[in-house]
C-alpha cells in the first residue's frame, strides 16, 4: 500500500507535458467476449510502457465503472504518437483487432482525448494522499508561500 503523505503538497512541472485520457465503455455487459479482450489489451500495454521509460510514458491513474478511464501522463505528443504507431508495440495489434471486431458489434466502445499542457498553466493540491495523478510525475513541493492557493499556483 502506498504511503500517505500527510502534508499539504503540490506537484510542479519542469516542462510542458501531455495528459492523455483513454478508455472503454461497456455497452452490453452480457457480451463479455467482446469487451474483455479490449480491457485485457491495456493490461499488456501498461507494463510495456513502464519497462521502457524512453517511450515517454510517465504514469497513469485508472477509474472503473461502465466507462473505464485511464488518465495518462506523457512527456510529449511526439512520443505518444510514436508509441501508438510502433509496429513492435502492444498497442498497434490491439488497435487493429479492435477496429476489425468493432465492425461486428457495438458491445464495447473506446475513446481517447489528448491535451498538451503548458507547464505554467497547471495547478494541483494533495492532502493526506499517497502519490497520485500528476503528483507521481512532477516535482513535489510544499503547498505554502507562493504555492499556497490555487490562484498563486496558477501565477494569478
């Protein structure tokens, strides 16, 4: 279990970064044979990404429900797109398989959104939290002084 940081902290970016949201939506719970392969495909990609830091992947968080969401942090869009297109990665075969299967059923949907983040336009706060979200990626600093409030962290 991750250690809880009892202090009031913030995470500071030293350069621009990418937040990539990706997920799947189960449209038919009973069609497990359609959505389970999609779910399991991501389980192969995450270890691959962590084992190869040069790919540009930094960290992720995951939420479960009818729609499963992964919030991923990447160094930049060039590395994110390079991974998506890499013929030797886990992603490309999974993407091709999904596209082929998606034409046969609407039991599962997938989606993603990509946001390029200006390092000077970020703000976060963590209190009584283990490392989480961007707090696992950026430089952790006390949320005090010029980082005490959201407005101060945003430089406003």
